[in-house]
């Protein structure tokens, strides 16, 4: 086939693909607009807003969990260091001052 026909066919295929993409985008926009109108009519949260709220809650819970884990690890580290320092001081004949309750 001549090159000009190949170019014409390729150009028409490209235009058809682009047209299909634009049509899909327009349908998506229409659905989105409909959902937005429904949201404004009912005054309730959309699915996306509920998911965003749930994600925010999950992040807060994960942050609290990580914070507690770090706090526990820090306590363990301080306790190990205290024990090590006390052992080193005892080896030198010294002691650590402790409150007796």
C-alpha cells in the first residue's frame, strides 16, 4: 500500500482512539456532576468523603500506635542504660543514688 494511505489509516485510527478517550472523559464528568448534585441535594457525605474520613482516622490511630511503640522502646533503652551504668559504677566501687520508698 502507498505511504499516504498508511498515514491516512494511522491518522484515522489515532483520531478514533482520541475520540473514544474524550467520550469516556465526558461520560465520567457527567456521572461526577450527577453525584455532586445528589450530594448537594441530600446534604450527606459522598463515598469519597467517607473514605477520606476513614483514612484520616486510620492515620491517627496508626500515629498513636507508633507513638506508644516508640515510648515503650525508649523506656526499655533507658532501663538498659541505667542497668549498664549501675553495673559499671559498681565495678568501680561506686553506687547510684536511689530513692527508697
